[in-house]
């Protein structure tokens, strides 16, 4: 079951997946500079999105995302399908 999610929750999920300190990322953080957002971090993030939000997205859907705000938009779009 999918549910509504805000951008701050996406930030928290990215922090969890990348083992970043809570509060170290913001909605407009450049994801290219996030340590831990490698292939394993991405797999962890996608699993969290599936488990916590109830949305399945493919890694390729995140390729153009530059910030957590962009990721939020992709997840919101996927949830609306």
C-alpha cells in the first residue's frame, strides 16, 4: 500500500541508506556529492522506499535526479501510477 510522503522523509531515507548523519542532507543537496550513494546505497534506498512508502521504482528512474527533491518527484509520480 502506497502512502503520501514529503521531501523531508525522502531526505531521511537517503541519509539512512547512505549511513549519513541525520540532518546532514537537505532537499536541495547535490546527490553527486553524497558519500555512500553508490550502487549498494542505491539498492538500500530503493528497498527502504519499497518497505516504508510502498512504491517500487527502478534504479534507472533515478538517473536524472540531482537532489532529494528530484527523487521525491519521481517517487510521487510512481505512487500515482
